[in-house]
C-alpha cells in the first residue's frame, strides 16, 4: 500500500471514530472536543486532496471560531453539574425516527450517485489551490458568491437588531 | 534525493523549533529586565552574569514544585490544556521565513520550516486554535474564576480575530499572495508594507496584543478580578507551560509583524551588501553570509517587537472588558473595513496612475 | 472627548515616551548584600545587653522590659548576686537567664524605653541574621551581652553626625565600632 493510501485509511478511521465519539460521549464538552478533532481530520482529508485553502479555512472558521462559540455556550450551561436528566421514551423514539429517516435519505441519495472517475490526462492537481478557487468564485460563480455574502450580511444585521438594547432596557 | 530533502527539512524544523524555544526562554528574562529598567530597577541580576541564568533557575523551580491537580478537576483535560497551549504556540513558527536561501554543496536550502502557499492562513488558523488551550484548561479546573477567564479568552480571541483578518486582507490585496515567503520577497528594496499600510499595521498590532493575551488586553488572567484567570488552579510546570506559551506567541507574532509589515529579512542597502560579499567571497560563501546578515536583521526586528510588547506592558494599564469589546467591534473592525476599501481603491486606481507616471 | 483623545494613540505614545525615559534613567537600586545603606542613627536592630565602664552587666532583672514588650518576646530568670561577683554584676540582683525570642520581637524598641538601668538597647548597626533553624530563634545572654573588647556605642544621633562619622570610619580615623561577626 502506498503511504498516501494508508494515511487516508488512518485519517478516515480517526474521522469516523471521533465523529462517533461526538454522539457517544456523555459529557457535552467532550462531544465538542471530539467534534473539533473531527474537523481536524476533515482538514487532513482536504490536504490529501490538495485543497489547502479549504483545509485552512475549515480550521479557521469551524475549529477556530464556531467551535469556540459552541464550547463557550456549553461551558456556560455546564457551570452547575447537570446530571444526565432522564429523557423520556417519547423523546428517544422521536429522535430515533428522525435520525433513521435522515440516514435512509442520505444513504439512498449517495447510493445512486456516480462519481466520475478522474481522468489522469485532464486532471489538474492545482484545482484546489487558492488561485484557481478564487478565479472560479469570482468568474463563473460570481452571482451565487455575492448572494451568499448578502445572505450573511442580512443575518448579521438581524443579529445586531436582536442584540440591540431597547430604550429603557438595562443590560448591566 | 527524497531522503536528503527530508533530512534537511527535519533539521530546519528542528532549528526553528529550538530557536523559538530559546528566544521564548530568554523573553522571560528580557521581560523582567525590561520591567525592572522601566521601573528604575535592575531586574534579575543574581543568577549568572546579568541574571542570564534566570530562565534556567525558573525552570528548575517550576519542575520541582508540586504538580497539583484539583480533586474535582477533569484530569485529562486539565493536563491537555497547557499542552495544547504549547502545541499551538509552537506550530505557528513553522512557516516563518527566517531568511532567504542557504547554499550548501550546490543545494539551496530555504530558511523556512515549511514553505506553503497558504502560509498566512496557516498562521491564522493556528492563532485561532490558540484559545483552546486556555478554554480547556480553564474549564477543566472546575473553578469559577478559571471558567470566567476561559470565557473571556474565547470571546476576546474571536472578536479580535475578525479585525485581525480584515487588516490582513489589505496586505493580501497588495501582495496577491498568501505565502509568507512571497510577501517578504515582494518587500525587497525598502518596499516595506508599513509605508503603504500604516492603518492596517496599527490594527494588526492591536489585535496581536489581544490575541497573545498581553497587557493591555490580558483580561483572561486579570488578577484584580479573577484571581489568576484561567490558570488559577495551575501550578508547577503546567503553569510554566502556559506562561511559556505566552512568550512563544509573543515571539511568533513579533516575527509575523516584521514579516508582514517590516520586510522580514530585507534591509536597506541589501543589494549592495550582497554584491560586495559575493564579489569578495564567491557566490557560495558570500551568498551565505549575506543570508546570515538578513536573518540577523530579521531577528533584530522580531526582538524589537518583543521589546515593544514588553514596553507596552509596563506602560499601559489594563482595559476594562466592555472597553475591550467596544474597541474591537466598534472601532477596529470598521477601521479595518475602511482600510480595505482604501487599499482596494488605491490598488485599482492609484497604482496604475503612479506606475504610468513613473515610466 | 475629542477625536484625538478617543484615538488613544497620542496618549499611548506619550506614555511610551515616559517609560522609555525611565528605561534609560539611572537606577536607584542598592545591591544589598554587597552594598549596605546607612539605616540612620536610631535604627532598631538586634538587641544588646550593655555592661558599664567596669564591665559589669547593668541589667537588674527587674522585668520592666518584659512587661513593656508588646510581643512578649522577653523572658528572664532573676538571681541574687553572691559575694565575689561584684565585678560581674552591677546590681544585687541580676538576670541569670535573659532570652529574647527573635521571631516574636517586632523591634519596636519599647524594652529600650522601659529599662530603668539603661541595660537593653537595640543596635543601630546590626540586623538579626536570617534563621535557618528553630534553635537559632531564641537568643540568650551569650549572644546578647556586650563584649567588652568591642563595645557598642552610638555616637551619632542625627543623620549629619552619622554621615560625618561614617566618613571618618571610611577614612580609618575612627575604628571603635567594628560590626561583630554574628554567630
Ligand atoms: S523591641 Fe519591642 S518587641 Fe522586641 S523585645 Fe523589645 S519590647 Fe519586645
Ligand atoms: S533589661 Fe532593664 S528593664 Fe529589662 S530586666 Fe534588665 S534592668 Fe530591667
């Protein structure tokens, strides 16, 4: 087996393991930490695919910012020792049904997809590099790109509006 | 060839690693000396000449103190906190270009741990991860003060990362490259970015203070409010690692500042020196000596910024937390966006005009 | 606040300039064990039990110092002078044991004030040394009573006098007080 392949298997094993640990660990903080590990291993996959920019951005945005906020919120919740509250069976059944449905849908969707095999002649190893990504985003996909940015702007304005102090309301 | 390359890379990384550690070690000494001098004192001067053995004495003390883990702390996370802090601090030094190339036996060795075309993003990612050491340690201590310190660290880092990233974008727009090596090479010949980006520099500098948790932004470990902040429960070498990580971060960010804004290993009159040296000593030795001079200049710049960090620390009082947040979100981010717009306009309109004028 | 003040930076630059000035300023540090600062003629250092001109101990074990002591650091055992000891003790009663607990003592000098016989003094020229052991804490008469060959005098009572005396000592004109090696 060549080293890249074995590394891929190792990384995949780690990814699946940490992803499983996210849902299996009892302590929410541990879940978050495993989720961070999952993001790391995913970034490793990106690097294997020679998509360095994606890997770095994945780390910066997901592991570096979003997961910090996750951890932040969960730490606040965890100030007092919350013992595992007994979930009643209705919640459990509902969760099982929802999860199962999603799984079936995903499985069905992926089973049918055909991934075009890479053609070694036209394959460009530099496709994941930031230059080509930038060109693609700002030429072919300019409209969706800008729309996404407007969406984010709207979300930001909304968040600011929600967090704004009303007249007469005191925060401190 | 693969093997020699591998060995050379390993050696470079090892050298970078050791250099970073040594500089961080002596920063602790420097910090106390600077503190002393600024307060009209002498600073440490008992251990060795001029107190130069003080870091060793400190390390010895740290090692022999009781390694205490609070009874209700989460043991593994408690230990992994400082380890993560050290790890993330050291990771960033890998992509810093310490100098141009070194010729040895016909081969050119780049004085940079890893040359990557996303260098600056890598640094940014590692910086973003730096907060985990603090957060995990603070949470695992099972102490309210530690937790508050950790939470402060998290929100502070996230807030200032935004402004930092935005101030960087202006640089990237000018250099149109993410590689630190390229950014340095473009500043050759007195073309330092500081002259084009003074506002961006100030924003970046402020944010790097906040990211390193240095005074005036060291609220995560604010003694007056939080006992010791996130490292309240830490002692022995674990505390040592936290403090050490801070100094490594300081060195790395000083190095990054000098790379991004002060031309890294470039210095005025560099070409002249290079030509003189190569003419006098031949292309190999002359080149190597010129590289060494450049590396020396680079370290001089980085050390100046380390000094600057200390200088500011012993000058300014700490910000209040709401002031910190206001500064980050209401001042620095709009300023950074303004800077981006100005830079974009200049690159688009002013640059062709000036280039046309010059030719 | 004006815009200049709100920009922080001018104020920060001023502050940095001030600290930089101090960075290069002359340091006031005195390198303690090698260089010792003159502590003043009325400094209260270690205790001494004086003898009179004939070498007799002045203390009469009246206990006033022990009563005056706010830290209760002094304890003593009195004894009566027997015939033939007139050269040793000035009064008919003397302190057979006189101990000062140096960990309790706060060097307030009240014992000095209380003594009717001018027997106990706090030296102005010597400290209590650092203790390494609990046994060194309680000082008995062996450490406290004055040595006739090296008497403790306090000639200077003002700072000026003290400086003049110090200069004389440095020039070798006056050699009466040589700090004793402390056991
Ligand atoms: S100096 Fe004060 S505390 Fe010390 S023995 Fe004399 S009276 Fe007591
Ligand atoms: S030292 Fe003075 S006060 Fe104390 S017992 Fe002796 S004579 Fe009395």
